[in-house]
């Protein structure tokens, strides 16, 4: 069976939802978006606190990394979303957009002409609907709701004060003129509900007759006629269907899914494709290479009472919080858990911060993260190297589209990453030891108090680091031989095919990656429509 459209978008995640909404604004343009996961009907998605319950399970792909050579050969859980809205439906809602110098580096050093901050800032502003901040650095009236955390947990406030006691100044706006400092994150929420790309962008467009959204459908491959992408083949409910694209196929399957789909379709490193019996359409060496991710290392403290959100894991408290939210849209359910944050310098100063911290007012919230003894409450302070130098890869496990690919982030594969990571742990411990937090802390559980030497800290990083969910750069944009797309996001050597998601970043930005991905998709919409 075959159905025809102008644009077929593969993947209904963060970028896919933005593009589906923007491209279908023109009623004469027929757009189809195909998502492997289901609709975003799970109630946890829409409650800000739900993040803590969604890093494993049915809304994810169930990935684990390949054994990590520099991290004790561990196979680390690797949550990536499989649901409408993608990462924006299950993420921690932290809204940061990177340092302007990240985009200037893309343009000046990495072949991404037209992506310098001055050129792309308008896309951040166009996307944003900030409930409080406005002016040159913040947008209002855009599709993406951004708000302050309405009722921060007292531990998050103690964290911000402890940072100041450690010499990290208060910063009221990480997306303002200055990134460095400590404060509370703004979140992608509106009226105390999550504002995913599916909620902010897609929902208002769903009534359009020219927009078709297919869920629960795995795209198997891109269909080529000669060197031109003319559609995609997908499987839904046991049936295989071809969606024809008269204008373009737009790949937005994320930094793991996009290179996988390209390779299954015959676009990638020729020898690797041939080793799986896949016919080569175009030999593009960079597909799946250049994987960057943030390697987050947690420190966990047990509290001397139940000051954090952990107590709401108990049935009675949970019922109380649920009732408060149902009746008044207030209380602990409005928390994204990762309330506090900081950007700071491993060596005390520098042109830009090279470490980011996330403070969680709870312990053991995410898959694979250490916790406190049962019955106690805890807090977690996580740090990562903002611009890691190690490069990993995504390769095919087999030619079967239902197999997950092999994801090897190569964590700590560069000595500088280990050095900066260790400084992150040291600063985290310093912060936990400051008076504002210390008065609430019974024990620091992870790491325990036996850590002394540099070697101890390095061993801790290798044993406890894990993904911070920011895979990027696996189909990087640029002009060199390892780039996969050009600065218009067109796949090298082929027609009718673009990649427009987090995989096209030339290098990882120094922040969380959802807002930068939305910016990429906003600009992609203009590139595709010719409005740039
Ligand atoms: C647990 C978690 C927490 C995070 N926390 C934050 C945060 O607090 N702040 C922040 O800024 N960023 C955060 N991120 C990162 C952010 O959400 C991602 O960078 C962003 O979602 C990437 O967008 P994308 O469009 O590139 O990919 P995704 O949003 O992952 O979308 C890709 C979509 O394509 C679908 N897909 C893949 N392959 C196929 C196929 N073959 N056929 C059909 N569909 C397919 C997937 O199911 C998915 O829905 C987090 C991510 C995760 C997973």
C-alpha cells in the first residue's frame, strides 16, 4: 500500500513535532509524520514530576551502551524516548540553550555557516513563550511554554545558597547575559504541566487536514529512486506501508535513531553496511560517528529528615500530593525534580564554564543512579564536563530494523574528560559540605568518606558516571569529509533528503539539548520553506 505527501517526517520527537507544525502551516502542503512510539497519553508525561518515573519502561527504547572501555567495561542504561514528543515528553524539562560561543564555534570552526549565535538567536526567541522573562534574550508568545518552578523544594533553595557559600554566585537566568553561576532552572512547562514539543507545537496543528500523524509505526528504510529519496517504508500493525514524499524526506529520529535509519537505508560507511549485507546507496563515512554525550557523575547525600521529595514515594504522601495537584495544580507534582543548577569552571575560571551541575531534590530518581537506604530521604548533585573531547559511535547490530543499534559513547575516552569530571565531583562535594546543605545532611553516601587521592576520584568517575541523555552529532553538519549534512541540513550526495534533529550538531553545546534541538528544527523549517 502507498500513500502520498509532500514531506514525510521520520520520528515524532522534539524536532519532528516542530517541523510537522511549521511545515503544515501552509494548507497546500501535505505533511506526514511517523513515530515509532505511541501517543503521549500516559499521565506521567504531563505531570512535571513524572520525569523520575520514565527513564526506563515502555516510553523508552531499552538501550544500554556497549561495554565502556574507560568506565570499568560497564554497560550503562541509556534512556532515549520512544513516544510522541520524543525526549521532550520524558525529559527533566530543564530549559537551557547553550553558550553563544557554542554556536559561534559551529560557524567559525566547524563548517556550519549561518549557524552563529547572531543568526540563530531569532529561532530561540520564536520558539519561546516565557512566563516571566522577556527582552532581547527571551521570547514570549511562541509555542514552547517556559516557566519558573512554582514551589521549589527547600533543599533546592539550600543548594543555591550552598553554591554561594562555595563562591559560585547566584544567577537568576542561565539563558541571560551570563551563563556562569548557580540558581534554579527554568522549565519547559506551562500552567504547571509539561510543555513538550508534542503539546506546544503539534497539538495546535493536529486539526489541520494537511497533516497526518502516524504513531506506533517503525520506519524500516528510506526509499530511493536513483539518488533521490522518494519516500519511506514503515511497519504498523503487521502491515508494511510506503509513504511517498514528493518534495522531501525529513529525518528527525534523534541522535541514535537517525544514523540507524540512514545506515539501514544504505547511507553510511560502505564497509560497515556491506558487513551487514546492506546495499550501499551512498558511502558517507560520518554517519553514526562523532557521537558526543554528557557523562554525568552523581553524588548522593542522605538527609537527617524527610525534607526532599523522596517522602512522596510513600503511598499516603503520594496520594496527598496527587490530590493537591488534581485539585489545585500545585505542590510537589509541579516539581521537575531537577530544580537547581549551576554552570562553573573546573579550574576556578575560564572564558566559559566547562562544568554543569544538576541538583535533584531526591535520590535514586533515575535508572542506574545510586540511592539512600530504604526509608531515608536523600538529595543528588550531578555534574558533567560540558564539552567532552571523547568521540563515540552508533553502529548497526544487524540489518534488522527492530534491533537496537550498538551505542558506544566512549565515555572518558579522552584524558581531559576525566580531569574535568574529577573536578566536578570535588566541587559537588564542596557544595554538599557548605552550611546551608550540611544542616540537613546525615551522611554523604556516594562517594563514601574513604575517597582521598586523585586515583580514588578517577575510580569513582569510572564506576558511577552515566548518560545525561544528550547524545548528539552522529550525522554532523559541516563541510569536511566526516560531515553528513551541509549547513542547509541536506544529506551529502543525495537529493530530497535532510536530517534536522540533535544528530546534526557539529559538536555538543554547553548545556542541555532540548532547546537547541528545537532551534535546529525551527531553522530547518525556514530552510525547507525558503524563508531564511
Ligand atoms: C530522560 C531524558 C532526560 C532529558 N532531560 C533533558 C532536560 O531536562 N533538558 C533538555 O534540554 N534536554 C533533556 N534531554 C534531551 C532532549 O530531550 C533531547 O536532546 C531531545 O529530545 C532530542 O530531540 P530529537 O528530536 O533529536 O530526538 P528525540 O526527541 O529523541 O526524537 C526522536 C524520535 O524519533 C523516533 N524514532 C526513532 N527511530 C524511529 C524510526 N525508525 N521510526 C519511527 N520513529 C522513530 C523516536 O521514538 C523518538 O520519538 C533529556 C532526554 C532524555 C531521554
